[in-house]
């Protein structure tokens, strides 16, 4: 694979680019077109499901239907991610505890929403706003970005593309709680691989594989 990387001659030496640069203008346009078309169709087709989920949340527990939390986006720019509220808390600060198995903070409806990943669907709005993409590294809370950014040398490379609603790590089952730095390292390796090997066909394939993955792996 190294022979497919861009090369550059400097004097008598040949340098091989191991880290891919940002997407070109044409690549960004192709990815953005897929995002707009895909997110618009998904919101249209899933609108009855979204309305039913919102009603169930409202009837189940007090609090807002949508949960907003600051996340780190493309080139490290923060944005407010949208999710259906699944917990009794609305954490968004310097210390955030990841959801765990049998977490008492998760509501009854929230447990079902998280298991089916329906809680993530409001992020289609983030995609239309240009803050996220349908496919890319999953965005983490700012507190977790700071923590893992210090512990993992290549962590920041995952911000070379927009964060996504789904990604390589999620398709392969690396989703949910990361109990150790090693768990996060595995996820980051897949995120960096995606950034270095992006193509429109890879995005389409990962979107298709996401539906299969959702049937095999559950989140807390």
C-alpha cells in the first residue's frame, strides 16, 4: 500500500506521504452532496419515528426532548451535537461520565433508544448544518477529547475530517463505553485509517454496513 501514496522528490531523495492531506475541493463537494441528499431523505422517511420517540421521551420523564452537548468537530472546532435525551442528567462540562451497562441515569425509554441507536438520529440536523457528516469518526465530548488527546499521540488526526453519524469503528463494533485508553486507541486507529483512505464509495459502503452492524451490537 505504501507505493500508492503520493511521492515527492527532494534532491536525490524520494519522500512518501504517509499521512493523507485534507480532502480536495471536488472530494469535499462529493461528500457534502451525499450528506445533504442522505440526511434529507432520512429525515423525511424517519419523521414518524422521530415524532414517536419525542412523544415517548416527553411522557416518560421530565426534561427536554433533545439533549445538546459540546463536541469537537473538523479541525477541532466545537459544535453542539443533538441527540434524543436518554438520561436523567444533562452533563456538558469539564467532567463527563460515560454511560455504562445498567447505568441508573438512563431512563426507561432512553434504554430502548440507546439500544436501537434511535437516540442518534437528531444528528441528521447536524449533518444538514454542515457540522457533521453521515460517515466519519464519532465526535466525543470536549472533556474526553482533552483526556485522550493527552494520552494518545495520534488522537488529533481524527479531526482531519468531519465527525460522522457512523464510522468504521462503529461498523466493526467499537462503540459505547471505552473503559481503558487501549479501548480508545483501537477506535482511533480505525478513525485515522478512514481519514487516510476516504472515498465516496467507502462512505456508501459504510452506510450500508451500519444497518447490519446495528442488529449485531448494542450500546448502553
